[in-house]
C-alpha cells in the first residue's frame, strides 16, 4: 500500500515537472516575441514607438511608457514605473508621443470620456505647466490622425 502511494506521488511529481517545464518554454517564447516586436513597455525608458507620461516635468519623477493601449482604458489603476507608489491617472505633468506612425488622443475621463486633445509625434516632449491638462489625463488612444474639431498639440 505504502509502495503504491509513493509510486503515484512520484508520477504526479513527474507530470508536474513536465508541466512546469512546458510553461517555462511557452513563457520564454512569449518574452522573445514581445521584445522583438516593439520597444519594451513599462521599462522606465521612453523609447521609439511608445506613448510616455511623466509624474513631473520632462518625464521625470516616474514614467509610464507603453507602445500599446492600456487594456482597460483607465489610468487610475496604473503605476509609474520609476515611482510605483504613484498612480498615473490625474497625475501627469509631461507627455510625449514617440509613436512611429500614430498620434495620441488624451482624455480627461477614464474610458475615453470627457474632454479630449491630440498629441502629435511632431510635438516632441510636452510639459503641461500652465495647461488645463496638468494632472487631468485619465485615458488615451492611438489614432492614425488627429480628428477634426479636436485641439492639437503639434
Ligand atoms: Ca519603454
Ligand atoms: Ca489601466
């Protein structure tokens, strides 16, 4: 009896080991694919292809850098990479669009609601000192061009 229990336990252990190994291989492949496809989002460096937001001016104090979209379109649950204690929503003083093809729409509200403005790639780093938008951005969206009727930083 003791022998059969031990054997079953060993088989389960082997299966678990095989499963963990398979998962590690899959994760390794995913990491390789992601890093070769684009700049590294959330690594604290504002790189080509990314939309970046800084806690303070000149993207200092904490950085949000993302080559894609925020999955839930709500920056109130995202943290600054170099200042994890600080949330991004309603908390940014500087922004930069380093996208390779697209412009960025920023919104006052989460879920892409409320006031909206467009940040072109040509604008470069934008400090929001004296701007109504300082500490107001709560969501954003990549667009192929700034839509008519939307204020543009360009
Ligand atoms: Ca980055
Ligand atoms: Ca979010």
